[in-house]
């Protein structure tokens, strides 16, 4: 499951940022991908829908705490685990 979560998040980020999924890893910084706060908001909403979770962050908090793709993956995994 954990690789599936990571792959689905990378796919969402790639789609939103119009980037090839193969160019994105856990260590990729969102700033490197030129993802701005508006796109980050869309990514968060898409991830919430796909994984049936609620990410309780406003855009400013998300921008401060989510620096890499791995940060997003880890947060989503924690939310999924807490839900079960």
C-alpha cells in the first residue's frame, strides 16, 4: 500500500504541475517543480479526494510544512493510518 500511496501522490503532483512522473522522487522539493500555492491547494484537494482523507492545513500552513514530495507522502500515510 505504501508504494501505491507514493505513486498516486506523484501522479497527482505530476498532473497538476504538468511534469513527467519519472522526474519526481520523494526528495524532490516542491519549489524545484515550480509549484505555487494555488497549484499546491489543487494537489491537496485531489489527494484528499483520492484517498478519502482530510488534510487539515490552510495553504499557508501547507506551504510552510510541505517542502518535498516525501513530506506530502508521509503526511498522507499518517492520515490514512489514523483513519483505520
